[in-house]
C-alpha cells in the first residue's frame, strides 16, 4: 500500500514535470544593442551641443526624474530638480564649452540599461578672462524610457588632476 502511494506520487510528479517542460518558452526579445548604442551616441552629441549652447532645458531632458549626479568635491545631487541647480551653475560659467568623447558603451542584452564610459573637456574663463581647461573621465548609466528614449539614471565624473 505504501509502495503504491510512493509510485503514484512519483508518477504524478513526473507527469507534472513533463507537462511543465512541454510548455512553449517565450521568445527572446530582439537584439537591439547596436541600434541602442547608436541612439546613446547621438544623445551624447546633442547633449554636448545643448551644454555649449547653455540650453538648460535641453540638457535636463536627458536625465530621468530620479537620476543622481556625483561630481568631484560636491554632495550628491539627487533628483532632476537638484541636478538642474548643479547644471545651472555650470552653464553660468563664463565662456563655458563642453565636449564629451565616449570610449565604451555597453548595452544590456535586455535593451533596458546601458553603461557608458568616456572622457570630457570643459573650457571656460576665470574672472580675469584667463582660459581654464578641465579634463576628466565620466561614467553614465542609461535607462530606456517607456517611449523608447534613453535617460540618464546616474552620472558621475572625476577630474584628471
């Protein structure tokens, strides 16, 4: 009797296992990494142009609402409103021009997240009109928004010096 119960339980478990294995598996999403990488590179170029043009609204359009910005010698700027204040100060710098050069963009296979690494150069003038140049490295974490655009979730940078 006990043996029959074990055999019946084993047979039931095997039937359930075979039924589960025979279910069709969902298809993998299409691989859009190359297209996504190109979209992020294009966003980088437009973002640099917006910064040089001192277009604060356009600069901010690349950030997610809950983004965070880490900058040298400053507290973390959490949320788009605080990041806006940081950029407003930077864009008010006399003669400010910014260029970024991505060196690596890795898009997750899921197509939802990407990490970008690169270098930046910021040129400006001090109060006496003397040219100043800062160079450094940056890392950005991008997230694909529901509308298909890429938004920065995390922005961090470090000066070369």
